[in-house]
C-alpha cells in the first residue's frame, strides 16, 4: 500500500516488474485506520505515510507490527517475509 | 558450590533456550513487535492499479504482509 497516486504506482510496477498486489491510498483512507499517518495540526495538507509493516494472520488478526518514525530507516520486506514463513503464523 | 549450581542452571537455561532462538524467526532482530493483544485488522477496500476493488476480507485464509510506503 502506497500513499502515491495510482498512475505513479502503475508506471512504477511496469518499470520494475512488480507482481504483488499494490494499492494506492492517495486519499488517505487506510493510513489513519492503521496508525500509519503523520499529521500536523498547523497544516491540514500535511498527511504523510509512515513506513510501516503489519503481519495479519489467516483469520484477519494483526499479529506483528512495526511502525517506523523515520521513513529513511529501512527494513527489507523480503527479510520479514522470510521470518513470517519460518514462524508458521 | 552455590555459585557452581547457579552457573549450571544458567547453562541449562541457555541450552534450553538456544534452539528456540536459533531456529525461530528473527522478529526481534528486525524490531518487529508482537501486536499485543492481537486484534482484527481494520477492514479496507481500495482499488488496485487496474481499478478492481481489493478488500482485506478477500485475503482471509492467507497470511498477509501489509507494507505501507510512499515516495518520501
């Protein structure tokens, strides 16, 4: 899920051969529900996504979470995917 | 003697714990926290890049890794 516009993401997926499901939350519908949006009360336009990771089990229950304060901190999704597979969630 | 017993107990505890740490996934190393207490993921319905609606409920029965990102 990205906060970028769908057209931007479509070009990104085509240029990078991305196969997984990618959704655009350009209108910020989903970000606040997951506590993954940064706002500033002085500026209504300031609504940025946090880099965040959620692991949801087969029953739709959130089991693990990481919401990062600094978007420049990185976590490789493939490392998390490997851990999920090993955990048997 | 007492110190020796304590050291032995500690060693046993370490040996018992070691396989779990060695074999288990490294969530802690990635600073991934268990969501405690676990709760239902907020539902969502957003169009995918082809305009088809994608809903969390459609993924029930699968483990979902949900990653939020953007161009910062």
